[in-house]
């Protein structure tokens, strides 16, 4: 299952994969992923998988297991909680730039490319 706030990922993956699209911020994606993990899903991609700092990009796509398990994956819990903590820290300490539409499109493409590599 793909959780994203990236319209490009929704458009490209919606036919082949289960996509949960959020019309929100990067932190919204992380929080929804955390909720899924607490519900028995596991991470398949790291929630901060790129060298772009979490306060710099507005888009995030994370892949998690489609099926739920009876037992919570504590490694996934640890990864998502660390990602949320890191993101909160970067946003609090550095803020988020007001990017132009061209740069926002570049960030969509970067996020799409990263997750495409993970899927292949």
C-alpha cells in the first residue's frame, strides 16, 4: 500500500497499487503511516528515504505492507517515530521555504523517482 501526498505518485500508481492519497503536508503522511503501523502494517520503505531534509520538501510517499499482522512491528514503530521526531525538529528549527510552482514540481518528481526505484 502506498501512502502519499504527492499528486504525481497518485496519478502514476493508482491503477496498479492501493494508494492512500492525502491532501496534506509531509507530517500528515507520517502520522497516517504511524497509525497504519499501530494497526499492524509494516514499513517497506524508510519514511525519510532521501537526502532532502524533511522541512525542505512538501511531498512524501511511503510504502507499507498491504495486509495487517496480529503482532505490531516494533522496528517499523521505531523508524516512523524517529522520522516524526526528526521532521518536527527540522520544521520547528528551520521552517519550510515557500517554494515556487516549478520547484514544487521538481520535488514531486524527486519523490516519485525515489519511490519508483523502491517499487522496482
